[in-house]
């Protein structure tokens, strides 16, 4: 049986979530899949669970390795993939039943499309909805044709994606040949290698999206996130790589976005003065409603501190 889509699932100590994720892949309608799970040195019994699951799901391919991180995991799985189309799914996320069929159909009908993604819902640990991604990024709204519920071509993708990374990795489908052409995910980056990859793909082909929520993204309490300073440094590096590929206004908004993220970092560590000055700089560069909200918040905190 030929494989339509290779589904790549990195796993590191996600045993409690694997059943839900893999079940959502197996339930995909009218698509033949292989499910490549790379176990990145788990110690929670994940590997043993996967080997038992393989007896029920013959489409499940298990790769084992010592812990090296998600970038190496995804790159290894891409190298092992058999299908021309690859979809990514993190072990604690899951899909709606028709996600792959609609996405694959669009990409096959539009051969110039090298990357497609969908809207997705943030959910809490009780799997209750919080907010969908596209609503969190109101600047993305003008790119959506409200009369079209299917996949839509993203106009000027570099100009949008350089400052608004609306792409959830678990919603993505790419062409295997194209992601191999750009060198897969960059191991040199300490963070945000997925964002860098989408930008590289957007340089060389068409990008499409669906406004439909086809994936749920689990917001895990206490989950391990990338070191904030590593992410900020990676963001600056990635934006600098795109200086010749995006318009001047988009680059200004990207710099404002970096400042916005620095402001978030300074708020987290309790540096009110730097949070305020950074928020002011972000608003000056890009007087967006969100930047204004941050600036007013930091002004109020600073005034309260000076009065105490």
C-alpha cells in the first residue's frame, strides 16, 4: 500500500498523551499514513508503550535514540519518511478527523504550494478551549477571506510570517522534496527552528492556510519551554536572515515584535523599568493595539511603584 502522508511525532516522556495523538492520526479519513514516532531517550515508559501499540497499528514506525532534542528528532524522521507529503504532530497535540484529507487534497491540486497550515485551538489540561490562534493574531484577520472556509493562498507570506508566526507546527504539511531542498530544520539555532524553516519554505514556494480549527494545542502547566533568552537571540538571527526577503514595513514590525518579546521577558523577571522602556520602543516602531496595552500596563506598574 502506498503512503500518502508521513506523520512525524517527536516523543520525549509524553506517554500520557501518546494515545490521544496517535488515535487522532489513525482516525484520519481517506488517507494512507505512516506514523513515524522518534523516541528521544524517554524514561517514562513511552518506548515500551509504543512497542505494544505497534502490534495494533502496523502503520506505526518507531525510531529510538538518545536524547538530542526535537530538531534532530524531526530531521531524522524526515530522512526516514516515505511519502512525498509530511505532516508534523507534537505528542501532546491532536487533530480533527478530516485534517489530513483536506490539506493533502489542496496541496496535490496546487503543485506550487510547499507549505500549508491550519488554524488551531489552545486548550487547557481539561481539554477546554481557550482561544484559537488566528484570533490571538488580529493582524492576520485581513488575510482571511471570510467567505471561503477552505484553504486559501497566503499573499506575501514573508511579509506576514516575519513578524507574526501564526503557524502551529502540529498544523503543518510540507512537501518532503522541498523541506529536504532547504536543508530541513537548522541545528545551529537554539530555538525557533520551526519558524526559520517556514520562512525558508515561504521564500521558494506558495503558502496556504485554512481558517478552520483542525488541531488542538495543549497548554501544559509547568511544561518545559525553550530558554527565553535563547529564543530572543534566535528571533534576532532569523529576522536578520530575512532582511532581503521582506518589505521594509514588515521588517520594522518584526523588530517591534522582538522588542515586545523582550518586554514579556523583563516582566517575567520583574525588571519594571526595562519592561517599560522596551514597551515604549515597541509601540513607537509599531503602534499596534497590543503594544499599546503592554505600554499602559507597564506605565501603571511603574507609577504604582514610585508611589509606594
